[in-house]
C-alpha cells in the first residue's frame, strides 16, 4: 500500500496502523514505533516503503510529518534514513506555518 512498486493489502492490521498514526499527534515519541516497525519489518510488506505516500495517505499535519521524518532518520536501513531527511525549505515552511498543510519534500 505504501510502496512505490507494490500493492500489499493487509486489511486486518490497517485499523491498528490508523490508531498508531493518530497517537503520534498526542505523543510524538510514538513516531519512533512506526519507524521501527517499518525498519524491522519482515518480508516484502515494507520493501520499497514510500514515506511520502504514507504521509499523504494519512493527511498528516506538519507536526506529525516532522516527528515521523525525524524517527526515520534513526532507522538502521540507509534507504529509510534518507527518506527521513526533510528538504530545508519544507522544514522552514512547517516552522513558519505550523497549522497549514505542507507537502512532503524529500531531499533529492
């Protein structure tokens, strides 16, 4: 579902994922649990994980985006760490307009 090349349907765990994403708005440290789950995920379910698509799917506010991106910067897999890097302009936009939706712009 959150991969640029795959469509893995795991409807049984989706409500749990939604609940965890919602918890990040109350407790930003929960973002580390999401990043860890993706980082340590087994099999193909998280192969080619697309953080941008994930954030877009859940319509994350800027605060949650920053928390999640920061958590991904601490993962063990280098490709996931790169996905957690925010473009400096995105960070400035988030800081300047914390209540406005901001597009996720990874560093290229």
